[in-house]
């Protein structure tokens, strides 16, 4: 379509035309361009509420796009090197779930690492897929899960030749990448689809200094969090599909869970952000790479802290590393990552992305400045001087391989009972328990509860991790299968 170029932003342009038409709104939303809610108007502003509108013919319809949304999706597909793209207003959770629901039916196997986001396991609850976990390698010093080795994928495929798909994190929250190109080649040779959770990999599509993107190596689908490194509004994401995927069927699956009232604030932010990345992405992420490299050098110069990078690459479990990730190991200064996370927020007014038992992640984007990096470095120097403790008192962090007693769907919908958490050893979990962020379950439905897992949960709670998932919000009881 010759009229569609990456300089265009079709949804934004349609919204501008709508505003110029001065339509009298006898439709929803009920705030009527803000006139009906003065407090909301004061807080969000006229420009925002003017475009918080419902689907109408000139603005197309997210559930059945035939004009401006369709055009915006075509441009996004071109920018990301995909055959088709879908605008997602339910977050990357919805995109991940759509990928799995599109390739798996009840009883179908899917090969995936255990350190997946909860959205992937939620999808298995919904569709009845059976997980075949490839337990990730662990960096024993850093206490982080790594990627999947190709030989482990091959072994899983040979043991489960009837599996329908392989899901790959590209990258992990910490920036670790598996060899997605070889994994894709091997999976396709065995008739399996390749799905990529690229919640933290939007930038891979726009800078040659970064690891390969899923679409560039021939993966079949990818869930991309544009609202993270892509700069769009929170909860807006993309679902990308390749040439071997029936986009019409994926659209039907998406419409099972997609809202019929798509937010034009979110969709226009996707449209504008895609344009920005397509036109200036390489320059944008060159700046991010430079900022993170500066931060990494300054933090490592302080001593104690360890901001890790490409030196972790071993061509196996760490096939590549995302150099835009500022992941910092904290245990050497005697502090859990979540303790540093809390100290920086409460004492230094610095909000990090997350802290776990042994690491913190500072998410750096084009919106950051050198003075922001220097403030973080200075605060870390202060924290080390004031709060440093003996590392020997900290729990050694290790990956706990799950013992799977039932599928996620069987466990979640089973007859269950609530037990005090201390009395659950040997039982099978019927609900999730995780630290959020990053949202990777410590326990998922169908997994056996062990003393080791409970020790980890108690330690994480004591250190201040935000625990989520169970029906009991106090985390004193857990639902188990009867």
C-alpha cells in the first residue's frame, strides 16, 4: 500500500480528524470529553480526554479492523519484520496467552522454560495444555535463572515429539538470551511452532548491536511489550505473527479475551511509538546502550556491587546478553536486592524496576539522562557505605526445579482445601505464589510444595518481597489439591 509509510500514524491522524469535526457525543464514554467529570479533567487534561473515545466508523474497531487500525497494524508489522501484527490493549499478558491458545488445545504439550511469566501458565490453565519444562541453568553466584541450552531443547523435543510448540524468553528479565535462531530451526524441523515472550525485547528490532529478534530468525509468534522499552502507554503491546501462522485464526483467539471497547489512548500510543522507533530506533537505542555502559562501569568501579554484562556469555545457557539491561548483583554487600530496592525508593527517591533476593534491575530508556545515572550511582555508593552487612547471613539463592504432579488446568479447577502454609509440605499447589515483579511463579498450580520452597517463601517475605497470587491475600494459607 503505497500511501502507508513509516512517517504515518493512522490512528493518531484519525483522532485528529475526529477532534476537528467537533462531533457532539451521544455515545460512551460517559464523561463526554471530560465535561461530565471535572476532577478527571483537572487530573488528566483536555487533550487526553478528547481522545478517550469509543469505536465509531471513522476510527475503526479493534475487534474487526478494516481501516485506520488495520493500517496501523500493517505499518507495525512492516516495522517489526512480521507478516501481521495485532494491537493489544490488555498488556503482553494477553498477547502471551493468545499465542499459546492459538497453538495448543486440551492435552497438547508445549515445551517451555520454568522461569516463564505467570501469563504463560495462566494460558495453560485456560486451554488445558500440558507443560514440558526445560529447567533453566542457574548462575550460582548471581542466583538467576539463565537461558535454555539448545541440547536441552533437542532432548525435550526427542522425548516429546508430539509437542505443538516451544516457548522462548527473548530475553529474560535480567537480559539473558537463549540461542533463539537455532531453537527455531530445530523446532521447525520437528513440526513445532516457536513462540517468543519478548516482553523485554522490543528494542531488539531496532538496533544491530543487540541480540536477534524473534521475527528476524523466523519464529512463528512474538509478544512484544511496547510499553516497556518501546515507549508507549502502560498496558499497550503488540502480537506479531510469521508466515506460517493463520492470522485470521489468531484474531479469533484474541477476540475470546479482548475487550470490545479498545482504548484509543493505548492504540494511538502504539501507533505513535511504532513511528518513533521505525524512524529513530537505532539512534534511540544507541543512546540507551551508551547510558547503560556508563552506568555499568561506574557501578562496578564502586566495588561490592556487580553490574553484569556480556562477560556472562558462554554460548550455551547464556548465548547472548541484552546490553541495555542494568542488572546489578547486591549480595556481595550483604543486602538482598529487595532491601536495596526499598532503601533506594524510601531514602533516595529512586524507583527501580524490581529487586529480588540477590539482584536489582534499573530499567534505562531513552527518557533517562546522564544526571539520572549519576544520581543512581551516587546513591549506591551511599547505600554500600551506610547499610553494608556480612553477606554470609544471606540465603544462597538457587533455582528450585518443580515437581509437577498435575497439569495447571487440573490443579486450578480441582477440588481443593486451604491449609496454613506451614502445613503444606508434600501437598500439590492449586494456586500461584510469586514475587511481583518479576511475576515468575515460585509455585504454580500442579506443583508439589516442598520444605525448600517454603524456606524460600519465608525468606523472601522476611526480606520484603511483594508476594502475590494466593486467594488468601495475607499469604498465611495456601490452596492445595484434595
